[in-house]
């Protein structure tokens, strides 16, 4: 079988009579940047590797795994927050932006880790959580003790003499986004939990504090900044009430005010330009124009951003629709084809596992479907953001009851649903599938106890499938998800067409297949992905029929003698076109 297919392909290769020269594209190569080219790998530090047996991952653990990181072919690491924090939101509540939380190690450990990365040509992206601080930050402690304090104006307040503040929705707090502090007789605003008061970006002194923090880390050698929850940083300070029925316009209503752009320009001049670093925003506004206004190079604001449109759309297995997926990614690509640059991501610490959401976690299809998704991620235009464990196909865990959850987001959502009188069984089913706790379980290194993550008791249960899904087992298997990931990063790193090449979708209306070409001058690649658990057939358009197969997650080739395709379930191919 294999032999025949191969022969057929060879025939296609050699007899391919239509020797069409791909058209020259207009892709401008003048604005190349390393942060467009390197693949980003996200590390959730408490779950990566523990070296002192306390059950939490630490910097020494990352240091131990530097060679592993290098072997992945990634070029930058974004690490979630590791600063001093009461850990109400696992570090997204910072009480000292210049200090390391002791559970991760010391500043010296951080520096050793950073220089180990630099030696391997891996850059480092710091998570900057400055839409809000912790309520335990000295600024907030001062602010909430006296209206006379200069720090009072570092936060957003509604003085009680104005009466009760207008209702404000909070993303984490079912009681809403204002909390009362008696000592100052005022309510402070928090978009997230009550322990995460929002910082007041309208105050120039506060902004200067933020730039100083960024400079502190840039001087240590950090190469980039991921701006957490940044769309909310600038607010309408009349704090208008959120109108019912506009839930989907949350960002438009609560964030992205025009003055945000002034602040970003200021940040650019203060930090980004002089230190030659880059900044990526979490979120890209609510329209394509918003996103352009944030990232277009001539605006000198942010350098890149990642949008949530698709990741937010498909929250349950039933809601995944390939047609929408194709439409959303094609729309964003074409909007940024000439100007601006985005990241492409499908999973991170705020979402369930990649394979559960967009692939197929069943033992039969787990491997191939994860490989197919990684082929997508690493062959699109835009910087690929990969989340630790997705290079192995790590899966969701099963947590059917609320008592098992530790995450403030899950618990907050549960309370909100309860308050609204929702069907709580149905709610738990959705939570079990979509909760971000699914993706925070310890990294699966090998088949030993706790997957080799720790000698102690892990802070969070290890997925029980760790004996099948782990680095050690996959290292030795050339067809593993891990080695496929490496093949993909190598291919991308070696072929500029996969980075800068124009994107063009083909077979637009196909119900199972997502296919597109990438073209840069004379180089042209064809990516063909079967997103379904069934075989899929299609006829390739003329001009795309012959080429060399560079990536294939099956042993068999899908070509018929008439050069139409018959793909296996979740088959993924990259063909270098002739
Ligand atoms: C961002 C982070 C998320 C965190 C929230 C509040 O969305 O990615 O993990 O809970 O901001 O800081
Ligand atoms: Ca530890």
C-alpha cells in the first residue's frame, strides 16, 4: 500500500506537467523582526518541574530542562508570573513587582535561568500584570488607609458621598466590581477578584512606576513583555453602568478607551524603543481596527497582540465548527497581511487543553489530532504561541465536582451561575470540559511517580494518563507528537515562507478539510489538514497537485492516481509545491 502510494506520488512529482511558476508576491520583507520569527513556548512555572520536593515547579526545574527547551526548536519562553504575591490568582495578583516569590527560587536563580536561555538563543518574555495589583501591594495598603495618601490616586475609587457606585460586572467576583473600604469611605474598582484592585492608568506617576518596573527587568536582560489584561488598563472614569444584553461587548464597554494609545506611545518611548524589546498584548480589542491601532508599527505602541475570537467562540465540544474556525483565522490573517503582526494561539493557561478543545482526545485519535493542530499552529502567519504539554498532547483532567477546583475563576463562575439560578449539573459539565484548571496540571516528563514532576506531593494532581503521555516515552518514537512538533519547528525555522509568506485558503467550503497555501516569492507550501475523525476526500486545484511532501503524520500518502486526495482522520500534510 505504502509502496503504491509512494510510487503514485513520485509519478505526480516527476510527471507533473503543469510547471506553473508561482506568482511573485508583494510580501514586504523590510519589517522583519525576531519576535515574528521565533516560536514561543509558554511555561506555567508552578507546573513545569519541581526540584526541591515542595510540589511546586521552580526556576531550578526550568534550568534542568533547558536542553529540552532547546531541543524543541522554540526561540522564546513566556513564563507566567513568578513575583511576590499572595497567590489569590496564582500570581496574577502581584504584591512586589521586583521580587521573586520564594517558591520559585531567588533572583540569582532567575538570572541563571535567563543566561541559560540566552546561551541557547532562547529569548525571555516577562508577564507584566499592571492592569491591577494585589490588594497586599504596599501601594494599595497605603491607598486604602487614607484619601490623603499619594497612592490613593493609584487606584480607581468611588467616594461614598456620591452614593452607591453604578453596578459593574467583575470577571471573577459574583458580587460585582466595586468593594467598600471603610478607612477611606470609598469603593475601589476591580475588574477581576476583589484582591486585584485595578490600577489607575490616568495617573502619570503610576505610569512612571510601571515603566520603571519594566526597565528593571529589561536591564536584567528580559527581551519582551506580555501585557496582562491590558485592554482594561484605561477606563471611562465616569464608570458608566454596563447595560444589560451587552455582555459580549465587555471590552468595548470597560476598556480600550482612546487614551490607552497615548499611554502605549509613552511606554514605547520610555521602554520599548530604548531597550529594544517588544510587547505583546493579551487581547486585541474588539474590532480589527482596534487591533491595528494597537500593533501597527508606524503607531509606535505595542508590537503584537493575540486575539481571542476563535478561542472564545468554541467553549463546548459541540460548538466547534470548522467553517467558523476557517473563517475567523482567514479574516484575521487577511486584515494583517500588509500591516501589523499578530500571534496565533489555540491554548494557554486560561483555557482547557488544546487536544480536548479542537482535536480528539480519544486514545485512537489523540496523537494524530494533536499533530494536526500543531501543524496548523506552526504553519500559519503570525508568531506561534505553544503552551507547555501541548507538544506532547497532554489532555484535560476529569473534575466533576466543584470541591476539586482551586482556581478563583472556576469558583467565581460557579457562584455566579448559582446566583443566577442556572442548571448546576449542566454548568459543571461545561466547567469540567472548559475550565482552565485542566491545563495547569504538572508536566508529564516520564513514567515514574508523579510523572517525574516532583519527588513530593504535586500542588495539583498529575493527569492519570501520564504513563502513556510523557516526554520519555515520546522521545524514542519518531512518530510521536513530540517529534512531530520538533519537525514542525525545524521546518518553520528553516523556511521563511512559513513565517512571512502570504496565506491563501483553498477548498474554502470543505466541511472536513482546512487547506491553505503559503507563498513567498518563488517558494510555495501547501498545508492540508483533516479536522475530522473520518476520511476526507477532495480534489486539489490545478497548480497545487505536485510537490514534495515535507510533513505527514501518517505512514501513508493520501494521493490517488487522479491526484485527488483521500486523507485519513486528522491527517496533516505540508507539501512543498513545484
Ligand atoms: C489574564 C490572565 C489570567 C488572569 C487574569 C487576571 O487574563 O491570563 O490568568 O487570571 O488576567 O490577571
Ligand atoms: Ca519547588
